[in-house]
């Protein structure tokens, strides 16, 4: 995974590191205990906080993104030692955005997982309070759905859906974006599967599962990286048009 080296990259990194959360707020946002945050810190998995007035440590978006990645790795069944090795191999200076991309790749390894939870457990998993409007928006995005007295939650989409609750876009725009992503990702998956089909056909059938297991995370990472760069180009072009007064 490459890191953005554009002139704005330094500003992004500083914004990611901007202290904003106490350890209690960080734990609540991440949906973990304060004890676990402190444990990860002692193992070197989280960078130290910025010490503010009254010797209170403050954490930024990078800490939150690292916690999300660590929790995802743990969810995949990785041991603490394996998680430590994974985190040590990450390039230095990754922004919260870069860490989110890593987490998305890791999450793609997991099978689809829908789990029944209570409203209280849904809030705990989300790492924040959810009012009725929030839950309705998550349901509209396909993240949760009501099943009698419980909620069926797609754990692979929950963190993404919760993040979208704070995005200043209308519900219609978010749903339209979801439709575009689903349609185009399905088309890309179909074309890639056709390309690989001939390669698989020439192999021993016993190798097919092994090839699929190796290719899936690599293809997902390639798609994410390619899309990330394409989106940056689109946003730069859009910004330039607005500056020229032609957008």
C-alpha cells in the first residue's frame, strides 16, 4: 500500500494526529474497554497520546483507525503475536485514511457474517449512541434489519455504516452511491472472474481453492488502491474546476 506524497499529505497526517479524544472517549468510539486500549498501548500497537493540560492524554483519528484495524485482525482469529508482527510491518506515517484501507482489505478476508443482537449490543458494537433515526438509516443502508425483538447486523458493514452517519450527505445520495458501488464492483468481479477462469481451467482442480484463497485479498487490495487513486484524481479535477468557476 502506498502513501500519498502530494503536498496536502502532510496536512492530512497532521489532521489525523490532531488530539481530540480522552482515553475514555477513544474506547467508547472504538467499542472497546479502556483496559484494552491501555493494553494495546503497552504492547506498542498504539502510538502514545499527546499530553495536554493537567497531564491528560489525548488521542486522534489515527489511534481510532489503528484500534479498528487491530480489532479486525483479532476478529479474523489472529493471535496477539501475529497482530504485533502485522502492525510492525506497516509503513511508517500511515494516515487514518490509509489505515482504514488496510482494515477494509483485512475485512474482505472474512465470510459474510450476520449476527442477531439486542439494541444495547448494537450500540456497543457501533461504539456510540444510536437514536431511532440512526438505526433507520443503518437499516436503509442494509447494515441492520429488525427481527422481532432483536436486530440482525452485518458485522462487515457496521463500522462503515456508522461512519456514514456523520457524513454530510443526504440519505438519498448515500443510497445512490451504494447502488453505484454495488453495480460496478459486481461488474468488475465478473470480468475478473472471467479472466481467471481460463487460468483455473488449466490447473489441477485441487489447486482451485488455494488459488482463490491467495487471489481474493490481492484483488481486493488492488481494487481498493486503484479506486482510491482514481477518486483522488476526480476530486482534484473537481476542485480545480470549482477554482476556475467552471464546476
